[in-house]
């Protein structure tokens, strides 16, 4: 058995539509030009994509590593700092992340944290990391990025079946195959509607001829020996 993996990042629908239109209008559009419209993944959990190199590699080759960081802010109150996390990388479990941070603090692999709590509600995510009075908030934050899933890597593999054969596709190939598929769908739908309309037109034409010769039609019906023959 052969194992294959595909991992296509979520993209913004509006950007994909704009990129598709761009490619339809100009089939010679380059991948770099597509990147001005489809700027990168649109992760539902937010967070920050670090740099464009991973995105470009994924778009150009179908494979790439995109580094994603949690969105965090440092707040100060009464000469103490806290780190507020409001967005985390895609597919990172919040509960496991908090548990992992707590374990690292317990094992003293990360120092300077005095308290950790989850204040998330229906308004959004809010993980509060309270720091000790002498802790440097930027150092602690960098340690969190280094040792936890507050910084994660999304490995892109744009693998798809093309004519029942697995292929790794770049972004332009993906859009071109989609465009060709849509052409096929629209053509089949149009042919179906045309055939249905032509069949209906044939019936209507028969009715028109019958109406133009209504007396003869009535005579034929009346002179028929059975109802079946009349039909």
C-alpha cells in the first residue's frame, strides 16, 4: 500500500474568485501576479503568518512550510506584565496549548510566569498569562513561541487527483483545472437545457400544426374506430 497526504490551506473565497477571474481574463498571468490577489492562507483561527517565503514556495511548487504565530499583546498594570493571547495557529487545540504551557512552567523550562488562565467567551479567545514582577515579557513571549504551539508550521501539500493520477499542483494549475471543470459543467448543463428546449419546441410545433388544421384533426378523431387509434 502507498500512503499519500494532501494538506491544502484554507483560502479567502473572495480572493480566490478574483484570482480565477484574473486567470480567465489573462491565461498568461504569472503566479507572482496571482499572489497580489490571493495573498495567502486565510486561517479561521486568525494568528499571524511569518513572512511570504513559505506562501510563495507553496504557490509555485505545491509544497511549502508556512510559519504561523499566535497573536499576543503585552499589557502592563501596577508594574507587572501579562501576555494576552487572542488568536492561535490553525488546528492548535487551545486546551492542550494551555496544558502544555502549565507543564513547561512546572518543569521550569519556561520561567517568569506566575499565573495562567483562560478568559475566553462568546466574544472571542483570551488566554491570560500573568508574569512575575521581575520577568521580561518579551523574553517570556519568545520562549512561548519557541517551546509551544503558539508558533506552529503549516506544511502545505497541494496533492490532487488529475485524471485519476495523484499530482502535486501549483496554485495556477489548481485554478486552471477548476476553470476547465467549470467549462465542462456549464457546457453539459447548456446542452441538457438545449435538448429539453428543443423537445418542448417539437411538441409546441405539433400543437401549432394541429391548431392550424383543427377541423381535419377533429374529423380524424371522430372517424377513428377506437380511442387508441384516435390518439
